């Protein structure tokens, strides 16, 4: 009962999806907006006092993965201080099999942190 309560009220992971535009006229503006929104989310989660893990998925509007997109993702990762297991890039047009594999990779990356999160909560409840 305790575990169910905490799964509903205190999530171990929060996955947020953002559009990732390839329009060259708006790249700088969009990247700055993404940085601000991600940093605001991170600070809100940090200030909450819980160890909820933040996962960011950037959904591209095109299916081409070029060097410019990879460089932008790396720049966003550095500017927001996210690790490689927290920031994901999804091309815009993927097959169902590719989408399933992508979701599986996100879950595999976040699962260890989620298990540790609930393990710590259960230790805390046993002490009380």
C-alpha cells in the first residue's frame, strides 16, 4: 500500500517531451528557449526535496539526423548539465519498430535510477 501511494504521488522519473525544430531561422531562439525551460524544470524538481529523475526527449520535426542536430543536442546537454542518460533525441518520422526500440532505450536508461529512488524511500519508511 505504501509503495503504491508513493508511485502515484512521488514519481521516480518525469519524462518531458519538447519539439526540436530544424528551421535555421529559429534555431538560436528555440535552443535558448529549451535551455531556459529545462533549467526551470530542473530547479523546480531540485527544490521539491525529492530525487525525481528528469528525462528530456527532443522530438525532431524532420527525420534527418545531421551533424548540426547532434552538435545542438550536445550543446543543450552541456548548457543544462544533463547527463547522457537524461537527454534523448528522437527523429521526427520513425517506424513503429524504431519507436518501440527508442522507448525501450529510455526505460532502460531510467530504470536503475527509479529502482534506487524507491529503495531509498522504502528504507526511509522502515526507519520511521
